[in-house]
């Protein structure tokens, strides 16, 4: 017996506001059944002595030190711009004004 029925998939699709055809409902019911089976297998393996983790390997964030350093001045940056106006980049208007 499958863990999820076609009607349950149709209900989930309705809640998600996804319009699915009859063939898609049948396909997704089978695919979701496989996914639920895999989750059930993992739940059987994971015992109380296994801590919950978000990643199987320990992660270390590699960052550089946050030290100030010289950067380009506004004149040098704007020198490469196609158009500049009042010390800023000039870009085409994309919104109409009311």
C-alpha cells in the first residue's frame, strides 16, 4: 500500500495552488511515495544516540580579517561609467512618474 494517495496529492496541490492534471497526480503520487519511503528508512537508521545535524561534516567558515584598505575614489569609479551626473551613475529611467 502506498504511503500517499492520489487524493492526498490533489489536496496538497490545491493547498499549494498548483493546477495538476490527472496524469501528473498519478506521477507525483508515485514519486512522493518513493520520497516518503526513503525518509522512513532514514528514520529507522537514526537512533536516539545519533545527534541531529544539518550537515554530515563539520563546517568551518573561512573568512578573511575585516581590515580597512584603500579603494578607488569616486572620480576614478565614475570615469569608467557611460554617463555620470552630480557624482553618481546616470541610468535610464525605468518607472513612470505619477
